C-alpha cells in the first residue's frame, strides 16, 4: 500500500523492482489501468503489460538506470511521464513512474537563481 498521502494523490504513481515486477501503485494508477486489471497487476511483470517498442525501452531503462521524461497524448488528454530509478540505502531497487495530466494551456515561468 502506498504511503497515506500518496494513496489519493491525483497523479498516477507506479513502482516496480529492478526486474520490472510491479510492487505498488496508488489509486490513480490503479484506475488508469483498470481495464487491464487495476491493482491486481501488483506482483505482475511490466513486460506483460506493454507491447513493443515499450518492452525494449523498459529493458534499457532497467539496465541503464537512466531517467526518462516525455509527454504523451491519449484520447485528447496530455500527460507528463516521468520514469526514474529509486534506491534504498544507496542500492538500486527499480523504477518509479509518475504520470501527471497536463492542462491544455499551462503557464511557464523562467526563474532567476538566487
């Protein structure tokens, strides 16, 4: 179960181990994959949940531990996808994916360093 504050966080958060096994997901993530099984996917392989070329990309991310950030649009909804490795006591443990819906128009600010 995700941390209490994360459970109802409006963005989708999914965590997998270093082999691509889904360890946890918050409510938004479970809803986003409801047609594929929702929370029942915990314990399953991400490789079974994705077609090519996503599987190849996932293999690369798990091996390289690179961060991947991009946007998508599906059914008219734009999302920011942020995939990054997570560590426990300095030891690589897997990946976290955060998916956030983006408004159609979004302000952008350039801030000066302090």
